C-alpha cells in the first residue's frame, strides 16, 4: 500500500468503528415497551423453548380419561335380560353355531338339558326365554371367555342410573337366537340385593365383569326419563318444522347417492313398498319428490330424558312420513329443550336439533327393510339409562330394527354412550333375527 493512502484507510476504519459504536448505543437506548431489541430476541428464544417443552410434554402425557375410555377399561358391556324375579341371563358369544348344525353344542349326543322357563317370561325383546344347559363334555368347544368364567364368580350389573349390584354366575347356558346359537350365563341376584333388582320397571340391563372407574370427582346427576314431560303447542310446531326441514336435507343426500349408484345392477331391482306396489329406483325418486314438496304425512312421538350434566332435557323423537298410506321415510332425532329460552323468539328458539339418524329410510330405498318396518313407531326404542362412571353423561340401552333384507326382521339391543353429536356405540350388542325355526332348515 502506498504511504499516501494509509492516512485515508485509517480514517475509513475510524469512521466505520464510530458508526458501529453509535448504532449500538442507539439500539440499547431505544425504549421499546417490551425492552430493547436484544431483550426482545432473548425473550423470543425463551418463549419458543417453553412452547417446545410444553408441546413435548403434551405429546408424552396420556389424554385425560373420557367417559368412553372409562367404560372401555372395565371390559365389554353385555346386554342382560331379566329371567325371573331373582335371575338375569346374558350372552357373551352370539352366532357361534347354526341352530341345526351337527356340532357338540346342538347335536343330541351333546345331551343339553332344557332349563325350566319362568311362568311369565320376561324381556321379550331379548328372546332369551328358551335356555339349555350343556353337558360338561362340551366345555372344551366353548370360547375362552366361557371356559374362564366359573360358577360363583361375581359380575357387576347396572340396573338403573343409580343402582349397580353384583350378580353371581350360576351356570353356562345355550340360547337359540334366530337360526344360530348363543352362549352365555344364567346369574342369580344375591338375597340382599333382590329389592334393588325388583324395584325398577325395566327388564333390560348392562353387565360387566369389572367395575367401571368413576369420574374424579364423581358427578351427581339425575339421569333418567322424564315421564311427566308435556310438549306445548308452540314447541310441538317448532319440532315439526325442524323435522320436516331435516327430512328434506337427509332426503337430498339419499337421492344423490341413489342417482350416483343408478348404473349398478341392483339399483333398479330393489323392491320397497309404497301403497300396494313395490317400486324401483324411478318410483322411489318420484315418491321423494312428493316428500320434498311437503306432501308426506308426518307422524311422530316424543320421549324426554335427562342425560347430561347441564340437566337440560333431551327429547328423543321417532318420526315417520307416509305417502298413499305407506311408510316412505323413517328417522330418529334428538333435540335439546331449554325451558329457560323464550318460545316466541326466532333468534333464541327453545328447542335445538342436535342429531338425526335416517338409516331406516336408506334401508327402505335399498330394499333392505321388511314390509312391516314403520307400521308402528317402534323401529328404535330406549330400554334403560345408566351412568356407570358417574360423569353426568348417560349410557343408553337401545333396541333397534336393523337393515338386513326385505323378508327378515333383524333386531339388536345395544349399549350406547349419549353425546349431543349422536350416540356412540359400545361393544357387544345382542343381535337376533325373527325367523321361525322352520325357515332355518335347508329345503
């Protein structure tokens, strides 16, 4: 470097250092509400580290127990039916063998013994009034749950929302259910609990091998039906308007699916009744156009329940629409009925539609429903209400007609967890069909 340029280089370095020092002094002198820029950078780094640690801890920690997890932890909930004044019967394995197969469960060499039925059969919807006791030679053919459940073992029976009692296993039993055989147990109620067992009017219960873990803290809620509930004319009118609106909404979805599947071979051959005719796709679409125009005749019934921690009644509605005196649409709907809201305010209505199930209407159009479906408003029925985990949300025992075929009426009794978004099915429903024994035999 030339000697004469050194002076200018030195001046440039001094100026650069002076500028940097001035910038630093200016930066630290700034009075930002959150602190100067260096403090902000430090705080941002601390915040990001805290968020990352919290996120990692949340991913590692198990989710808080919900009502469904508490019920599942206790094992499967089996449907139990009253057999007589001191006994219940429940099936743990259904559809195990054909009713007329040559298996150790049903052939004469198995030597099953008929159990005397009570004079007045109870719980007719369960169809468990005909019971047989297998001999000891058949034990090794049974499912594991049957082999490992011994006489004298105690299970937990939910009798009602507030009553849970033990029942003692008496013996293994075989029950014909439609064209198949089911395996389960006959259990007796201890003498000290007989009064609790006979007090409720219900004949259908839920039984578990283990007790359900209660919520912490347990919530005292008055779960059950409100038999004295009366629907005012104003609320009834609003419910009918909401039912018709929801029917048309669901109908549009069903018809869109029918049209999308119109090219399939079975789409035009499914026979379903309207009047005396059994129409195909075009006839169903024509009938649905009438429903959409409001030509259907609506019939429904309402049952009120207290099922939630807020104590506000929930209304269970079974609705049916007819054309030409034939059922063309079936649907169950849940409403929330808040009596504290003004019945005359459209912006604050007293009833709110929570969820709907139009599966029976789909079954009619798919030809998977018997002709008698919809003759009465009994296609779904609530049989009992429980709160086994004491969290204020009810479990319901529900009897339903299922879609199977146009000739066979299949039914199921199943436990559900109630939510305002719809019923959540629990495990182990009790299914059976209404076929006569003669129809189970091959021609």
